[in-house]
C-alpha cells in the first residue's frame, strides 16, 4: 500500500469516527426537550469554548505566532457557519420536523460538497465521481420518503406549517455546513503547520467567545427553571461539546487534511447513518427494510467514491 493510499485509509477512518460523534447532535434536543434552541446552542458552545481553552493553553505560545488577523476572521465565520448557525438550525429542525427528516436534509451535504470538490484539480473526473454521488443522493431520498410518509401517517406530530418551518431550517443547516466543510478544508490546506487538533481547539475558543453573545438572551428563555433542570442541561451540553465538538471536530480535521474535497464530502454520509442508528435506539425500534436498503446504499456510495479516487491501474499515484 502506498503512503497516499494509507493516508486516505486513515482519512476514511477519521471521517467514520467523526460521523459517529456528530450523529449524537441529532439526539441532543431529545435529551433536553425543554431547552430552547437558543439555550441549547449557547450551552453547547460555551462548554466547547471552555474545554478548548483549557486544552489549548499549554500550546498557546507556539500557536499564537502562526495565526494572523485574516486567520482569526476566517475562524469567526467558520465558527458561525459550522457551529452556531448550523446547530441552531438543526435544533429547530429536529423539534419541528423530527430526527429522521432533519438527518435526511442534512444528509445531502455529501452531495453538495462532493460536487463542489469536482472543481479541484485533485478531484476525479465527473464520469468517475458522479455515480457514487448519485447513489448517495438516491439513498438520502429513499430515507426521506420513508420518514415523511411515516410522519404523515402518525396521529401525533407537528402541524404542516411547523413541519415546513422545520424542513426550511434543515435546508439552512445544509447550506451552512456545506459552506463550513469547503471553507474549513481550504483553510487547513493553507496552514499545514497547525495540527488538525489545534485547529479544532482554535475554532472552539472562537465559537465559545461568540456563544457568550447568545448567553444572556438564552438564559432569559429559562428564567423559571429549577436547579435540577440546569444541572441536566449542563450535563447534556458538556457531553455534546466533548464528544461531538472536541473529539468529532478533531477527527474531521484529520480527514480534511488527508482527503481531497470531492472525497471528503462523502464522509459526511457517516453522520447521517449514525444519526439514524441512534434514532432507532432512542425510539426502541429496528430499521425498516427501506431504511436498511438506504443505509447500505450510503455505505456502498462511500466505498465507490474511495475507488473513484484511486489512480487508474498502471498510473503512478501522486504524493498527497
């Protein structure tokens, strides 16, 4: 196995791990249903910022000279797009449209990012990359058809207007995270001297600072809460911050550094797969036949995408 192939294998493994951590995000609103989207967003990212600040402090003297003004500005918009705005949209979408429909829409991120990555010189030709991208889109559409048809059949659930608002928020999350995935990959390529873990922690510090702005109006939405409710929320926020933000983001940054953008987009499929698995556990049921088929299609699309990025037989693989 060549060094480039080995790097891509580790990149895929990192993408899978990040998906396993990020899939938990869709359960956060279920663990704290009484918390407003604003409060849950502020709490999660304040916790992320605090943990990141503690972890980055010992390495700050080495990192500070590497971060210029434009890099800080990039970290601000990446923190907004990939964290605060994205998560707020997800929380509203899950509340109003449910886990399945929300994961469905956000599950289109691989298609958007992979298509964007085809513009890169390191990406494969459209004829090689299009089939796995189309397969991923079909899998997401299949899951969506199942989720929405089941939702319509249920006796309880959000009204049509509420579900529509939830779906619009899910589309907002899709756009926000797609912009983050592309921008984050570009900026990490410009700063090879900053490790993926340190980049994740820098993003966390900036995100925590931005979350302070949300703290006052967020707390106002829960003025009548008891001490027990605050402790429960703190536990949920710390858990999501540690697993999804600290560990998940570090794994994603590893994948971002090792994989070309058109291939990186497909790795986000794992978030959708794990979100559905966690949703099944939460609901105490197994996947339906249609859902099993869709998940298998997603996995095949990732494997197919990996093969599409392999050099033609007999060709020398360029260094990555």
